C-alpha cells in the first residue's frame, strides 16, 4: 500500500486498527514484544495489514464487514 492511500484510509480508520496483531506475520516477527512505528511497519510489510480493506468513495472498512458492504450497495 502506498503512503498516500494509507493516509486516506487513516482519515476514517485509526492506524492502530489496521495492523493485524493476530496474524502469523506479526507473531513470527515477535512484534508483540517490540515498540514500533505502525505506519512504517505497514508500509514496509503489507502482510501486517488487516484485510480486507474495502473502500467506497470516502468510506472504508477493515476486516470482514458484509453487513456494512450491503448497506453501501443498498444506499447507492
């Protein structure tokens, strides 16, 4: 993910909510024991990003949110 796109997403979703602390990658890197810059890590290692990231114009969801997506479709 490019920095500009990450900046746009973090206008809606807090940066803290984008990192997948339950992912294998997070655990394999021992990040639960480290202090780190979330933005820097997400930009350098996309496997740390919680997915899917779904955008609808200025709206964004992170993770599996089918009820929200249905509302988006219904309201369009």
